[in-house]
């Protein structure tokens, strides 16, 4: 299956337009489906009381995953291709 190459990871989506208009920050819990083989590097982040991982992809894009680094690594290691 095509979708087996992707892994589902929790993120937050920020409403930039609302923030610019009102100054209020609104976030929504969501997820991102990523291909783990496109990850260039990752590191723990201080966001969310240390329960987040900063991921950099080979194309230079970045993403903040809302998962503890140990859980993130387990997700990567248990991923089936």
C-alpha cells in the first residue's frame, strides 16, 4: 500500500490570520503524515514541557512534533515500510 510508507504524528496548527487580526493565538490539535525516510535530523524541543521534537527534513522543511522524544523514536523504530 502507498500509505504504509507514512507515519502519523501529532502537531498543532496555528491560525496566523486570526493572530494577525486580533493578537489572540488559536491552535488546533492535528496530525501530519510524514515519510520517515525524508527526515534529515531531529532533536528534543523545550516546547510543551519537553514533550516535543523538532524535526528537520532533507528539503530543509521543519516540523514540531508534539510527542516525547522517546515515544517519537519508538514510532520511527516500529514503523513498517
